[in-house]
C-alpha cells in the first residue's frame, strides 16, 4: 500500500497560501481558486508572504480519489453515529469521513484531503488546524476541550460538560471587552514562568440562540429567523443545533483574536438552565484532576502516531497536573448567568 506522502505527490496543487499560526509555519496548497480564496479570507490574520523553513504542508484537493482499500470505523460513545474510519499504512494514516466521502492522509511532515471540499471546506480547515495542533502537542503541550479569553496577556480557560455554553460564554466575554483566545480547543504547557496557552485559528461555531441575544451578532440572522427564534423558550433555544461561524475580528475589530496568552485560571462551568442561584467555589488540585475527563482532549484520528481510542499515557496525565497546579481552579454552579461570569472573569484577571 502506498503511503500518504506518496499519494499526496500525485496531486497537482499550484495555488499556495503561506501561514504562520502562533509560531507554527504552515503551507497550504490547493488546485481550486474558490477554495484558495475562502481559505485566504478565513485565515487572513495568519497569512504571511513567504513560508518559513520546516513548514507543515497541507494539500486540499477538489476532486476524487481511486479506491485505497478497506477502512476501519472509529467507534464513538454509545448512540453516536460513526464519523470517521481509518486505515493505518506505512508512513502514516488515511482517514475516510463517512458523511462526506472526503479522504485525508497524514504523515510526519504533512497532510492532504481530497473530495468535495468546496461544499465541505470546514473539513479542510479542521485538517489544517489539526496539523498546527500536532506540531504544538509534539512540543509538550496538552489539549483542553475548552474556550478561552484574555486580558493583558492573562488567560482564563472555560471548560465544562457538553452543552455547558463554553462558546457562548466566550462571546459574552468578548462583548464585555475581553480578547478571544480560542473556541473549543486550547493548548497549554507548564513553563518556567507559568502556563503557556495557545488557541486554535478557528472561528467559533455557535447556535442560533447565541446569535439572537448578542447585540452585534443578531445581525447574522435574517429578520424572519430572529422572529421565529424569539418565539422559542430558553430551553428550546439552548438545545437548538444549527451552527454558524462567527468572524470575531470582523465583528469586534481587528486584533480581538489573540492566540497567545498566559493561563491564569480554569473555570469549570457546571451551571444549568434550571439551576438556582450562582455559586463560585475554589477547587483543590485533586478535585480538578478528578474532573479531568470533562476537559481532557486529544487529537483523535488526526494523530498518526497514536492508535484511535488509546488510553492517555501516564506522562501526559502528569503534564495536565503540572498545568493545573499553577493556576486558579474555580467551579461555577447554579443557574446560567453570563453577567455573573463576566464579573468573575474580570475579577480573576484584575
């Protein structure tokens, strides 16, 4: 079986885009002018004139690929549909996205994706971001399933169970004047002078309820959509799944997104729509480590050096502990209260 690097060499991709994301150089190549233009707009803050040495090369190809063998489905939690199937081959890994038919290849120095990427460009963006994150993880960072905001270079990370409103919380904080570090994924590493936090170059994807209640975001909805959504109950809005990208820099001003910071606190959002009051509690390290499954994350199938579903190595768990022991650990319970969260984060970063 031909390895992914050799497969990628067959694709003619004359259009190039040089990026630098939090110090990681990336070279994106494509064969499609529409894909190139959309990527250039999406990654505008990170576009550079020339690619730096050692860049990760990612090819995004609009086209089809001949059959490359049998793929093995990657199982998810019970009741959740399969999203991806993998085929480990000499020199790397192939991935099949079941819903779209897009095929990806990963190896130590690059990656490719081929399929209908005009329709499914988000999958190409996710591949570019995964290559960036892999380079950072290989430097010793660990991955958090969380959002984050910052002020004066100091960062608060927001984590919690699925549906806790991490992205919505981050946008409420941006509305209050904080800078946006990341949505859904944060890379952290304990260093000599604290904890380094790096964000993903990915626009937040939020549901209609989030757009409806933000004065600068509701314009992303059509008037008829706003009218229909206004008739839904808070619980119906909270559960409505229909994601939209939010270009934070375009809406709040250039420079609102800053992917670098020093992590100061981790706030675990355990509040609920039907909760009562608004309570804040400081956590001990052991308590936060017990909650690690709520915010621990890995690269999944996008790490060709690790079998999908493999248990986290003890050394990696130690890295999480080294991060948590250097920051303020807080738990928020009770009823969802975004103004209360804004006050809390402002106090932590004051």
